[in-house]
């Protein structure tokens, strides 16, 4: 449900829209709606959003927001990310409240995946 003041949509850069779609479909089961060669909307990702054609990348080191995904099976998700062409840049580690790992997609954008300590 849309509510005033709530995060509703997230847009991320993509140097290669087709590679982005293939990666996230394979690793996370996302689907997409194409809006021309420079934009694709995300479906089945937990929040609305999209990828826009850009030569820029998102990285916390560069000052951008870190998008964090959830997994009920962190080890299996890490394997799927690797098999789908993602690069793990920080292996699974504990943090207050759970465990997580960081990866980059085929474009070089950095994301994280987390789960509870007992998952």
C-alpha cells in the first residue's frame, strides 16, 4: 500500500540492462517490465523499482545507498549469486541482529543479503 512519506520506489544504474535482468532473474527470481532500451522496472522484488541505463555504479564506498535483500537460506543464496555471475566482495559475517554477505552484480553495483542468526 502506498503511504505518504514511505519509501515506494528504488532506481539503480545499469551499464548493461540485459545482463542485469539475466542476473537478478537467475539469482533471485525477479521479473521485469521493459520500458525501452534505457529502462526496466522490477517485479517480484519486495519493493517497486527499476534499472536505468548508465555508466555509473552504486557502491557504499562511493557514498551511495546500500540495497539489502533478505534470504531465509543465506548459504544457498550466496551460491546462487555466484552461479548467476555475481561477485562476492564480503563473505558471510555476523552483525548485530543477523548475518550477511555483500556482492556486486555484473555491472559492479554493490548489494548485501542478510538473514537472522538462526536462518
